[in-house]
């Protein structure tokens, strides 16, 4: 896996799940642990970045847009009275 290629959230999460299962099984060869941990670090960073982006949208831009729509609806209702 190239670090240049961005994984989707679903792909990154699947990677983390696969690595966790391999490490928890106790069957991972010691020489394989370090590469697995590096792969997990990259996948975790991808998941974290996507979650932070969604949180930012929900806390900021998207929430602000919803309040503008409600204000516009209120103004429309007042105009009709």
C-alpha cells in the first residue's frame, strides 16, 4: 500500500480491523509486527482525519446553514400574514 494513495474511511477501518485480528490472534510473526503497526498508524490517521472533517462540518458550516434556512422560513411566514 502506498502512503500517497488515500484510503476511503471504509478501507482504512477494514485495514485496522484486519490488523487488530492478526495481532490479537498471536500468530503474527515478530518480523511482521512493525510493518503491521506502521500500516495501522496510516489507516488510523486516515480514519481520524475523516472523522474530524465530519465533526467540523456538523459543528460549523452545516449547523449555520440550517439556522439560515429556518430564519428564511420564519420571514416567509411573517410576509404571508
